[in-house]
């Protein structure tokens, strides 16, 4: 969860991040909130809930320009 938190922080600062998504064995380039949404859409709902419980995911992305509808 620390990795996801770091990705969120870097995107917030306008940085580009390469993430290896092991379930699909692929690298993803994350540079926007839309990219984060695409990454999270590949995750299981229980993982999303865990991210929210552990790092406050919905608070980090719950701004008018960043809302993720599946949280």
C-alpha cells in the first residue's frame, strides 16, 4: 500500500510514475488521475476497500476533478 500511496503523491506533484502491475505482468505509466483510475479499475473491489481503509484512498482522490466513482 505504500507503493500506491507514493504513486498518488507523485501524480499529485505532476510526476510520471512507472508501475509494474503483476497480475497482468505489465508496466503502466501513471501520470494523471485518469491513469490512477485505470489502474484501480484493474484491482479487485476488496483490494480497493483495503486501500481505502489503510491509506485513506477515497480522501486522497475525492476532489471534484479527481473523483473515482467505484470507491
